[in-house]
C-alpha cells in the first residue's frame, strides 16, 4: 500500500524535525493508524497506477523522493478542477523541498497574531506551507477547538488529520489555489487559463500581488516554473506554455 510506504518514508525523515509533537510517544500501547485508507483526507493508491507525475529522479539531498506526494497531488487536482497537476509538484519543491514537517514564516504570521495562537500555529506549515488561520474552516488539519493539529509523528493516530500529514496539507493547498483562481477570474476577466494559473499560484505566495493578466508575482512563479519544467521533462509530462515576463 502506498500509504504504508509513505508513512515509513515520513518516519525516516523525522530526525530532521524541529517541532514538538503532541505526546503520542508517551502512549506506547496506542494503535497507530497513519494515513489509513478511508480516514480523513486519505487517498486510494489506484490513481497513481500508472503515475503520470513520476520522474524517477534521484532522491533529494535530504533523502526524500520528489515523487513521494504524487497520489494526493493527482487526487486533489482532479477534485478541485485544477488544470495542471505538475504545477503543484513545483510549488511543493519551492515551499518545502518535500519535507512534510517544514515550518516557515513564523516571524510574520500572515493572518493571526491577534487570535491567541502560538508563533508556530500562525506560521506556514507542511509540504505546501499552508497557513491554517488563513483558510476556510473545513476541519482539515484542525483540532476541535479550531487550532491546527500539529502532530508530526506518522506513527501516531492523531497524524491522520494533522496539518503536517501531506495528504491533508496538499488538499488544503490545492483548494486554496483553486479559490485564488476563482477570485482572479472575478477580479480580472478575460485572461487565459494559463494566465489564471500563474496569477493563482502567485497569490498563494503573496496575497493581492496580481495587478492584471500579465502583471503578477513574477519572482515566485519563476521559481515554481523552474521546478515544473524539470519535473515535466523527467516525467514526460506535456508542459503548459506558461509565460512569466
């Protein structure tokens, strides 16, 4: 099962984590259910057989495979009607280098600091560096009190709905880009679909960075496209002809 393989790889990467878990390791008799099929945000492995995003590139310097998250990328690209799954692989490369427990932007807390959350909770979290307090209250990656579930141990049952579970994190990230796309279509009618993709992912990095169909977050989009083009070539994926001035 892909889920079990992914959990094993994630567990191997935990040595690089700088987060504090929520106490699962204090309960040695607990039955672990990481990424269990049918659980919150879990993905049937069938969409990855075959896997059109697969690159077979060597592992990254941190030992992680760039193909690790292909199944949820494909699943949620389809679910949210996004036109290009490979662009999200590029985003993950730029945001976290595929590290599931990555934490960033704790110095600025893009949407909180006045709601009583800790600096880590107000940060950018996981493979897609989502900011839980900036999103909609879907329950994905959140505790019953509305705070993010910060569990980082894949062997803990709480990891099923953790913001750091790549399946949960990727759904939140892709749904956020999809919402950006709809907002861009309302604010800037008449652009091409590829332009809306560039505008939407630019907004993902910097809200309200778009000025028109051709003026958007150039620096971020170029970084994503560098990875996108590399992965597209390695996978034989037909790349979209995105234009970033």
